[in-house]
C-alpha cells in the first residue's frame, strides 16, 4: 500500500532540538532528543482507513548502547520496549519497524525514552498500510 513519510523536524512535539550536525538525514534536519529518561517525540499521522500499519523509524544512535523506547498510539502503549541499537555512528542511519493498529483519521504516535541516555536521533517515521489488509511485522 501507500507509504507516507513524516519528517521528525515537522513532528508535533518533542523534548529535544532540531539539528543538522550529522549528515545523511532527509528533509531539513533531524530531531536530537535530550539525554533524559523523560524525553519523547510525538508525530501526528493521518490514515484513510483503520487497521494494522507498519511504522518505520529512521534513526541514528552513535553509541554502542541500546536506547529502547516505549511506542504508544493515541495514548495507549502499543510496544513497551522498542530497541534502537547502536548504528555505528551519528551519521549512520538505520531503521526499526513495528506494527501498530491505527484508527481512521489522525493518530498520535509517541515514543518515550526508557533510559537515562534518552532516545536516539530521529530522521523520520514512515507509515505504510492502514487499509486493513496490511499484516507486515518485523
Ligand atoms: C552526541 C551527538 C548528538 C546525540 C548525542 C546523544 O552529542 O552529537 O547528535 O544526540 O550525542 O548522546 O544523544
């Protein structure tokens, strides 16, 4: 199905800054979350129809320590610990995917840090599926 990209620098809310100091990002920058266990980022995504959808997070983690985050949809925890492992450098971007159930219309996707180092740097999320026929998982 259709895949829609939402750049992090256009995300509705985050606890961090838009940055450009590491190359390889799409759009006009990426979001550097604070190194804090309360850091978070929220995107609003629109779906024509309800159903399962794949969220693809493009991120960089230049450390060797995982920075797991909780992923919530519309205020409900969908995945309590999604891994954002080291990518080999802050300019080396990788993807992580999760499957979530989205409602028709707008949906709030939120990732909350679970460790004191906070989250990784986020380039974008992409949403694919959502027409009820998608069953992809990671
Ligand atoms: C470095 C890096 C940042 C990153 C930060 C972190 O400062 O330049 O882009 O966000 O480490 O540990 O999160």
